[in-house]
């Protein structure tokens, strides 16, 4: 579990760095555009590309920390054992969803590579974004599957 937690932390740190870079780039482009007429070409495209990868990179840490939305309005009065079972079932459903998302991202990446599709202005290869998204999506799948099978307590002791 420590390895999964470490990988999830590394993904989150990388996502944070990417979002910081994109924020600084956007600020530079906006300040330049509104003051001296300088803009970063393709800043909108780069923002979309990096943000897409960052969202996927944040997912493993979100799952480790149980940061996904849990609607417990109807279950808050149920016994703890029932809630634990429902949490495990929810983690299993999330694992299935992320497994499907991982699979479709691989398929999408292969299609983008085959067609050599790129962004409109810069021609940035779209398959690179897919490649960046697959590992954290698979990691989220493994984490959620582990939580559904082994429970959340194994992860909580390492995710501090």
C-alpha cells in the first residue's frame, strides 16, 4: 500500500506543478496581451492539454484520501458495518469505472496516434496527452480495487 500511496503523491505533485506552470503561462499571456501586445501563441490549447493531464494525475490521490463525493444522506443512520460495506461497494464501482476510462483512453490515444491528430494552432500531438493520462487512471483503478477488497484502513495509515 505504501507504493500506491507514494505513486499517488507523486502524481498529485506533478499535477500541481503542471497547473502552476499553466497558471503562470496564462498570467504572462494575459499581462502581455493587455500591456505590451505580446501573447503566447497557443496558450488556450496548452491550457487545455495540460489541464486534461493534470485532472487525471490528481485522481489517484483523491481516491487515496477518499475525496470523491459520497452521498450518505440515506445511509448516515445505518450501522457502521453497513456503511463500510457500502463504501467498499462504491470503491469497487469506481474501480470498474476507472478501468473502463483507462481502456477507452488507451483506445483514444491509439486512434490519435494513428491519425496523427493535433491541436489546431500549434499542432501539438494529442496522443501525448492520452499517454500522460493512462498511468494515473490505471493507478486510480488499482487503488479503488484495493480499497474495495482490503478496506480503506490499509490506505489511511500511509496517506498522511
